[in-house]
């Protein structure tokens, strides 16, 4: 395929940035989207131009490092990570627009790379459990009901890619925060900090200047791991419980 790319180029966070058009020829339908960007970058490097900067790591849809807005949709036309999106989802002659995540909490570092350190700080605020010292507990010494285990596992699949923030018209990070609160709050090991956790993580979410959640649902629609929207309801229940007991103080 021959593809026309409109790519956001920005030298640094202080630069205004602009869209630049490139032509990429002989693109295989079996290439991943990132491999297609690699082809573009090789072409730019050979021409003595600055390659397009973009985040990536495992390229297996696991780490959450990659992520761009493709034709206005976080991660592109398929519900998957950018690295697992293949060029067979596009047609010969297509013009594809590629932009970074757009959110005040995710400032652009360079080109398609954004600083997602805000997610790390939310985790630092409460995304952990107590770890008493001593010998390892016996296996199955703390039974967990299967429904709770399944709920925790589903929430724990969040890879922190940030697509939920990019898709939300309010640039809210609530689905991410709710996934972390839910997966720890659903198991016995997460109970000691449960009431304080939700308050601390939500306070950090707001300090990072993410937007507020208005339950539009775009976050869950683009989530490559299928984190359900009702995890936000669980977060709200935990918050109300914390307020009722005075733990928020």
C-alpha cells in the first residue's frame, strides 16, 4: 500500500508544534502500525531528517508504553494497542492522521511522546498494599471468593497506556484510577488501606489536573484491555464508604 501520513511534529514541550505530511510507499498489510512508523523513520534518517519520536517497548500489547491518536481515535480503528494494530485495517491510498495523547496531565515531550508520569504519581499515592515482614504465608491460607478474584483480575489487566484519558472529552483519568482502586479493593490483601487508598488516589488524580468524569463512556470504548465502566462505580462506592467512616479526613 501507499499511505499518506499527517504526523504531529513538536521539538519540545515549549514548541508550538505542527502537522507534517509524509508519503510512505510499499507498506505491507502485515506490518504493525509501529513497524510502518519505523519504515518512515528509516526513510527520514537516510534523508538526513529528524525521525518521528514515539513511545514503544514490548510491542506485544502488554507494557502500555505505546499509544497515539490515529484518525481521532485513541490507538486507532481497532480495540487494541497501537503496537498490535496492523496496516490491514487501512486501505491503499489512505491519509492517516497521527497525533499524541491530548491532555493537560500528559504534556508532550517530543512529537508523539507524552509524559505519563501523572499515572505513576497516582499509583504512588495509594496503589499498594501492606507487606508484613516474616516468612511467606502458606498457599491458599487466605481464600478469595472466585467472583472477587475474577473482578480483581479483570481490573488488574489495566496497562496504564492512557487511551482512556485521550478518548475522554474531559481528559479524565478516572477509569485508570478506578481500575487500580478496584483490583486492590477486591481482595483481602487490599483491605487495610482500602478506605484511605481511594481518597489519596483521587486527590492525586485531581492534583495532576485530569478532568472530571461525566460517565460518557469513551474511556471504556477504547480501552485495549476492556476495563469495564462499572469500575468507576466501584470507586464511587469505596469513596462514599470512606466518607461515611471519616477516613477521608
